[in-house]
C-alpha cells in the first residue's frame, strides 16, 4: 500500500484544464504516487471508501481502454 503524502484539492474537474481522458489519467497518477484527491464541490473525495472504489473502477476502465487502443496482432 502506498503511503499517503497528503491531499490535492481542486474546485472541480474543470479546474484541471484538461480533456476528460487527461484529467482522469492525472487523477490516477496522483493516486498512484500517494495523494488523496478531493474536489471542493464534493463530487470526489478519494480519502473515503466510496472514493477508493471509484479509483479502483477507474483503474479497471483505464486498463481496458488501453488494451482496446492497442493494435491487434494479425
């Protein structure tokens, strides 16, 4: 388990100033290096159980998407 370094607080997803795909990848990166992510509008808080479930599902979806984007071997 990664030792948590602190909390990164954003007003909302728009504050990240990225496409949705880029923003989600950034959230996964911050989680991977040990930060909790909290949106001050209450839409996400990864320090909670529900927030951790969201990150877990996001990792699964991201892995499936990366597999889908990979060129097929023929």
